C-alpha cells in the first residue's frame, strides 16, 4: 500500500499548503485549521517509527519542531496572556498514517475546549472556517517568519 504522506512529498513544492523545507522535514499548513496555525511536519523520507532513526536524526527533527513552534508563537504573538498561543500541542502520531510526522496544534485563548484533545471535536470544528484566501495568506506569513 502506498503511503499518503510519501505521495504528498512527491509533489510538496506544488502544494498550496507547503510552507518550508527544514533539515529533516517539510512544513505544511494542516488541512485542519480549527486551531489557526496548525502545522504538520512530514519527515522527508519514509520511516514509520521514531526509534528507527538514529538519535542524531531524531534531534534534528525535533529542532525542526522547535523552529516551527517558535514561528507559530511569533505569528500569533498577542493571542495568549504571555504572548503566543496559550499552549501548543505537540503530537507525533502514527495510528492512521505510518510515516513519522508531527502535528503542532496551537491552542488559542478562544479555544472551545482548552483541556480536551482536538481529536474529539466534530469535523466542522476541526476543519475551521479559514477561506482558501485566508489559508494562502497564513502560509505566506508563516513562510516569511520561518526564514
């Protein structure tokens, strides 16, 4: 079975959600924007489990994660009481897609359920209300900040 994230990678730079290429990952604006600024980092090569990578590569990947978290905090700098989103959830999942990838999910001050996992939200809330144009603008803002 073909990996859907490997398919995304094969055309990554033509994808309107593509933000940047970092050391070990490609950064994308997530399909879901119920939490505006939700980004997904996709490992550049197909690996199913973090422990299958050398520790040095894992560290470089987590540096990518930290860079993107800083960018999200800068872009949404006035959202939380101390600047940046109230919280960012960092999730490296794999139960649906067996390719190492990280979700960085900013939890904003207006979060409808700040203590609950977003995965319990209904599909419409998870998707959010950003228009195609607003998504493109957010990609541009994040891309400029990441450089």
